């Protein structure tokens, strides 16, 4: 059994060395533990510092592509290295990596495909009350969309089985946390969480400078992934709302006709109701089309999964420093 611990990093020359050195080199249940650093187009000495600290593999992306793209590239490289389990952590040393044995234990026991480290965001003292509230609301929305029971959906400290790593796809470039959970839930993977500790912050987060942008991006991701995997409920729900709105306007017009209160002056209600009815029909048809596309996407994902399973693990040649 091989465990690969991957660290996506971007301009982290000051932290990556310590992050690599503190990783465990022996984990119960595994014959080999290897460290993979994914350099996301850094402009500093991140790659060199990672190698000097003892990273077994350094994958350097030619340009900065974003955390989600680097994370997916790391999964692909870990699979090519023959990983049976992949653990992801951050270069800023936010997570207490001593929890890695606890993180992989449910996978080794056959109880989970994906394990998420729970930081206890609802009570985390270094989070502001507003941030704690937003984290809890966001995690609740992800639980509703995914059908999973993960209290810390934004946590990047995760363990994936080889099966999960092969089946997960990433569409966003900035963040992968919520969309991968929604995918896992809708693909009927077993998802669990375990409590993990955290370390004091060494710097502010660089993923999103403003909380408002983070909320908008994560909200858009949740809506997009829900529409991708559950198109019928989403579009049929929208069609129902539009239809009910049109019906209400028709009822309003009929009411004024019955009481003989200048019905001609309320003909605008009928015009707007017609627009809403047409929008409802379009939404309904869009839902049907999206469902057919979803079936085709599922078939393509199955083909890709078969190809990934047939790939032979091989030691790739590392890029030149």
C-alpha cells in the first residue's frame, strides 16, 4: 500500500520547506509514504526549497493555474505514481498533519472513499463570528446539495482512496472543496469527516482577498454543481415558480374582472403572466435537455474511469530544477 501526500503550492518558498519536513514518513497501514509538491507556476524558489526539504516528487506547472487546477494535477500525478490513498494538505501549514493517520483510517477500514478533516469551524476561536456563520451556512448548503454529512465543507485537508481520485473531476480553477463534495455525494461515494487540529495562521489567506467574493464564488459553484448533477429538480423547480407567478397574475386579473373594477386597466398582468408562462416552458424544456446531457456526461465519465483504471502506475521523470 502506498500513500502519497500532495501539497499544492504557489510562491511558498518561505513555508514549503517546513511543510514538507513536518509530514510523517511512516503511517500505519502503508508500506510507502511519498511526498508530492505541485508548484503552481511559482515565481520564487518554491520548487527548489521543496526538493531541498526532501520532497520525493515536484510537479511544476508552467504557469499559475489556480488551486483547483493544481490539486487535480496533483491527483493525476499521484495516481501515476501508484498511490492507493492520496492525502491533500496546504503549504501554509494550516492543518496539523499529525492527524494524517486518523484521516486515512476510515479508508483503510473500507468505510469511506473520501475523508474530510473537520476543523470545528463553528467554534474556531481564530475565525470571526461572521466567518464562522458563513462557514456553517456554506457547509449546510453543501450538505443539502450533496446528501453528505460533512460539517466543514471548505476544509482542504482530505484523504481520497484511489477509486475516489479516479472518479473526481474539477471544473473550477480557484477552489475544489465544495464541488468535489457535491460530486462525491451524487456519485454515491462514502464520505465521512474526522476532527483535526489546526496551527496558528502564518499569513492571511491568498485564495480570496474579500469574503464577499468567496461567498459569491462558492455559491455559484454550489448552484452549478447542483444543476450539473440534479438538472431536473433545479429546472423543474424554477419552472414551477415561474408558472405559479404567472398563475397568480392571471388570478389577479380575474379578480378585477369579477368585481368589475376596470379590468382593462390591468391587462398588463396578463402580458406579464404570458411572459412568465413562456419562461416556465423554456425552463421545463431546458431541464429535459440538461437531463439528457447529464446522461451523456455520465457515460463519458465511465469511459474516462475505465481508461484511468487501465493506466499502469509508472515513475514519471521529474522536471529539471
